[in-house]
C-alpha cells in the first residue's frame, strides 16, 4: 500500500479528476457506515463523539444569534445523511436536506433514512436558489473538492443566515493538495491555510462568529500533513 499522504507534484488537476471518482464507489457507503453506526449507537446512549457535540454546539450558536429559530438546514457532502439523524434528535423542528456528489451514498442514505430529503448534486454547482436555507453546513467535504473556493461560494450563496464549515482541516502552512488512502480507496485531500480559508468565506459576504477545535489542542500546526480539524460558524453580513 502507498504511504498515507503524498503531495501532488505535476498535473494535479488531472490526478484530482481521476481520484475524485473514488467517492462514487459503491463499496464506500457500507464501509463508512460501519464506523458511523457505532458512533450513532454511542450518541443514542448519551455518549456523543466530539464531532457530533461540536456540530450541535454550532447549531445552538445559530439559534442564539437569531431572533427566530432557524427552520431549514442544508448539509453539503451529507454522505448517508447521518448528521440529519443527529440534528433531528435535538432540533426536530429544523427541516433537513442533504446533498452529495455520490449517487451511491445518496441511495444508501435513502435506505437508512427514507424520510430525509437526500439529493445527488455537485458542491460547486448547487441546484438550490439564492439564500434558500437558514443554515448551510459544509460537512468535511471541501477537502475533497478540487475547486474548493467555488465550493465555498456556492455554500454561501444558498445560505440565508449562517454557514458552518464542519471539521475543516487547517494549518498555518500553505494550502496543499495531497493524495492518500481512505476506506481502501485512493483519493485526494486539501489541507487549507487558515487565513486563506477564512478570507475566502469573508469575500462571499460572511463574517466569522465562532470556531471550535474538534480536539483539545488549540495550537495551529505548521505541517500540512497534520492539519487541525476546526469547525467554523459564519454569519451573513
């Protein structure tokens, strides 16, 4: 097996186009679900993982910042829609919609969550209207999107009030593209320079309200091979 990470050198657009197909594999949803299912079981027992806790904190922060409670949420990169399950457990009145690039994930999600509105769609070309959703969650998906800045713009375009970029891998180093192995498939991932990432969201008309580290260590690393997953909450200006 290849090393976990390898920096792209030349022709990385061609390589990323090829590797982006990994997420359309029919085998990935079941492989991911084996991990997700245990997290959901723990969540149901009152022992949520840190990723779920931070997600719910971000939704709480949205509610605190609005006079009226948000009524709709879009998750971009929803995979099987399991974050919709987490959302509904605490905020049953928020309407959940999920969109994902992979038809395999959406079909799998419709079996698990037949009552959820799950749609196949492109992160960089969303079918939704401007400011259609009160909250938009970009759920750890931009790292797998070659034109990630366009993905940011689209997330902001369809958000009426808030955008949450959940589990975003950032460092103080230059934004770097890698190829790696995940779920037994070779794929690519970005590690973002934090200042560049925040500036890109700001340029779409949003200001940062709050951020949370998934882990306790608050120091931002300098090694792009070891990015820190941070969840950011932005509000429309």
